[in-house]
C-alpha cells in the first residue's frame, strides 16, 4: 500500500504544470517532476540524488534551508525563461529536514504584461489627444457604438465623454454616417454634414484589422464651410504667387525681347530683321555681325523668342568679359573638388543651363584660342565635360553667336580657328550701324524716351526739331547705345518738357557743326569721306591694328588718326 501511495504521489506530481523540486537537509534532490524536467532541460534520472547547486547554480532553495523561512512569488531567470518560484521549508517533529520549491514559467505572461502596458499607455495618449487637442473627433466600433470621443466634440453635440461612450453614434451625433462607414468599410472624405444647423466638412475613415473592418474614425476637418472657403482662397493666392514666380524665373532665364522690340522701318534694318526672322524658324547656328552698340543682343533675344525653342532657357555669355582662367568653368561647369574654392556639389556651365533652349555667345571673336578648340568639340559632339569631371553630359541647344570684330581677319592672323569660324558662320546676319539708318533715328529716339518715362514715372520729354537735326548730323560711332546715353543725359539736363540743343553734350554739338561743312550724301565731300574711311581701314589691316604704324603709313599724326577713326565709327578691339 505504501508503494502504491508513492506511485500515486509521483503521478500527481508529474501531472502538475508547475515544476516541483524537493531536497533534503544536505541539498540532495529527492523529488524532481516532469514539469521541472521540461523547464530545466534535464532528465529526472540524471538529477535525483545529486546536489541541487550542481543542477541549478543560482537556486534560492538553498537559502530556505539556511533560514528556515518560506519565500513566495520570487522571480528567477533560468536560461531564456522567467519563472515565478515559491519555496517552503519542510519540518518533521519541529526539525528542519529539507525544502521544496514550486516554480512556473511566466515568460509569455511577462510578454503579455508588457504589451498590455504599451496598450494602456497608447490608450492614455489617445485619450489625452482627444481631450486636449481641441479637435472634433469620434471613434466607433464595428457596431457603431462610440468607443472614444473628444471632449470638444462631445460638448458641441450637447453631451459629455462619459455619457457618449457606450451609446450608438446616431444617439450622439446628428446626421452621422459613422455606423455606415464602419459597416461598409468605404471611406468618405470631405463630406458635408449639418449638425445643430451648422454646416461642417468631415472625413470618415474605416478602421481595419487586416481585411476585417472593426470600426471607424471620424474627424471634423472644417468647423464651418467658411474655413474651407478661406483655405481655398489661400490656395488660389499661393497658386497665383507660384505662377508669378515661375513667370519671373522664365523672364530671368529667358529672352526678354521680340522682333517687335527692334525699332525702325528703314531698308537696312528691315532687311536684317527679315533675315533674322527666317533664321529663327530653323535650328541652325546664327552669327550676328555688327559694330558695338548696334543691338546684336536684341536680335539674339528675338531669334530665340520666335524660334521653336522659345519655351527653353536663353543663356548668354559675353566672351570679352570673362577672364581667361575662368572661361572653361563658366562655359562647361565644374565638379566638386575640381579646384580650390570649388562649390560643394559642383556647378553647371552655360552649356548645361541652356539645354533645351539657346546659348548666346556675345563677342565670340574675343574667345581665347584654347577655349575655341573645346567649344568646337562640344558643338560637334553635342557633349560637355565639366572641369574635373569624368562623365560626358549630352546637351541639346541652339547656338547664337555675335561679334563686332572682323573674324576673317582674325582667322588670317591665326587668332581665331578657321574650323570654328566655319562652324559658327552658318547664317551670318549683318546688323547695320546707326549712321546707315538716318530714317530710323527719330523712331529710335522716341522709343527710348518712352522707356525712360515709364522707368522714372515722369512725363515723356519732347524731342525738338533743332536737336533732331543735330542728332542726324552726328556719325554715331557708338551706335544706338551712344544715342541712348545722349538722350538720357538730355532728359536729366532738361528742366522743361522739350529737349533742346543745349541739353546735348558739347562734343555732339561740335561734331554736328563740323558735319554741316562736309558730309552731304551724293556730293564730292561724301565720296572723299568714304575714300578716307577706306584708306584708314586698309592701313589698320596692313599694320595688324597698330594705330601708330597705321598713322605713319597714312602720313598723319596719331591723334589725328584717332579723331578720324572716332568720326567714321572705326573701332579696333585690343589685341590678345
């Protein structure tokens, strides 16, 4: 019977979910059930009769043997597991003869507890948001029962949070469709809803657990339709600003003038405009030729604006104004670290900026020879290599070039590459100087006076007949630009509405006085003047542009040569 009792007791211990270990007074293991085997990862036969510390080094049961005091609900780590242990001493006739420990795996319970704590914290956060954010929000479950509602929204609906929670949403919110969204799972965005006579704009969004709809979230986006209108008005204003800035950016990077901006109806300028208009319809390279101040840049703008690339950028570079050591980086760009002081991230050159549009190279005759070779390669290959870069970039653009120099003469002297000359001289267009357009002088002057009036806000000045005669007598070596400077000075000096001879520079008056004595078209004086101009040009060409040598060949003083060159509008750019 005693053996049967022992067998039955063993079955009872092994059926328990909790681990059971019992030891004698020396710490020898006497009882070790199947749950203890599972939790400790050792078999009963291997541990029975062994000291407990050899199996569980951190066993607190040995402490119970020492103190004789029980320990309840003590957590203990066993490998990756967390167990809760209760330990009790075993007495017989008042004598401590051993100890017993019951322990249970609570790893999953501990994980569930942490998740529960996180959930509680999230719920508290949501409740604080709903109560303190001033938002009008409500949450319902799949049956349309209110589970959460903001304090402000409850107050607007004539109730409290405590009263609303647990009720069906139709009993809390007037004209609501929250229960319908919770049932169908179809969101309703920007819907109009009337509550207590006020029109609101609301969003209703289904809440899902995977594919299953478990409720819905509703929020009042605009508490009045007026708020929506105000937002729409702000959006319209922002769109207008964006459109304005886009137009300004286009103006900054695009052409600002058209053929209508080129004033004049005389035969010379009309022929140039007609050639330019025909050229604008193609994608061919245009070479604008003319003296300084004749309006070559104006023509370049107009050709771009009238051409198929008008929507693209219009980028310009004055080759005479860029230092030789900066030319390559300006034209082709550079990569980060290409040289000391290079901008972080690198910088695109004019070729890249002009992609899809037009690149205007003004005074191309002043381009350094090394750059001419690189420009030619870029035009032929349609590729650009940044300074310090290893990757070629494709560019698609139209080239418009301009020069006030005699390119043929420069080619002959080896100052301009012949192959580049033929590459840019596809459609040459000569812009006539102002002295060849006497019939357009009044119209140009009137146009510029109108622009000055618009800029200053003052009434437009009137050009007197006397001053007009003086203007017509002047040879205008500086062309239209010089005329603009003269008129601007006259407007500044004139106290009244009329521009008179005394408002013009003294040099202009002397020039006009001398002109009255000699140059009349068709006369002997006119022929003499033309011959004299041709002789000066020939001498300058023969001397390679050296004025002192040219004066010696003409047998006149160098100062006299300078006077005649200025009179006839002859300019020689400084040699490189």
